[in-house]
């Protein structure tokens, strides 16, 4: 609880700077798929200027450091998310899972997870593709499902602590090797 309170104070400071930078209230909200397929609004810090739809240096820093995800502490407080779990997707992905893949919907989505660690630089990967949407749909999304299914079937508190550690201290971490070791 103390961590949440400290986080919320820090969040208020970052929101104030972000609001000035983006000429907005500082927040970006989007519908995501939650546990059991339930829709919810995810909170993020707005990183694009409202009028120009471009990112400033501050916005790029927030995205690169993942601090734009900080408001998701509010989603945790509301019981919609947890610290570690599969990232919540926009409609059209997780809600369309079939068969054994639907195990992902049994979990609360998380701020971070194994797939988040593997695809920490997803925007950069997609920016190098000739057809980013197709690459996401055919390569990244199926791999995230594979990783998150493994997590759903093998998760432990120790593993969650490891994921949090590697999220906070982004040193080299080979997710595929980690999964293969278990």
C-alpha cells in the first residue's frame, strides 16, 4: 500500500508536467480487454500533443521509460489489473482467442509480463517492418499468446518478482530461454 501511495504522488507530478506538454488533462484512455473478456478503460499518460499529434522530447522519454504506463496504478486500485500478467489488448485480439488460448482471459491483465519483457522495444521492431500491422498479427501477437499461455500455466510469486525486477532494471533477459528452462 505504501508503494501505491508513493507511486500516486509521483504520478501526480508527472501528470502535471504531461498536461502542460500535451495541452491536455495529461491522460490517455483506451478500451481494453480485461479478465474474462470484460471491457475496461486503461489509463496512460498522454505522450502526443493534442493539436499536432506529435510526441515531444518529454513524450518520447515517457514512452521509452514506460512511465506513460504509470497511471495503470489506478486500474490496479480499481481491481481491473495487477502488476504482473499478460498486457491487456485492444478489442479484436484477446477477445477473439479460441480453444486453449482462452486461458489468457482467466488472468487479470498486468502492467508488465514476460511478453512485455520480450517485446520491450515493440514500437521499434514494428517501425522497421514494411507492413507493421501484418507483422504484428502474424509474428508478434502469436508469440505473445505463446509466452502468456506458458505464464498462465506456470506462474509463481517468485516468477512475478523476477518479472518485476527485470521490468524495473532492464538488463538483458532472454524470455525464450527462461521459458525453456522450466
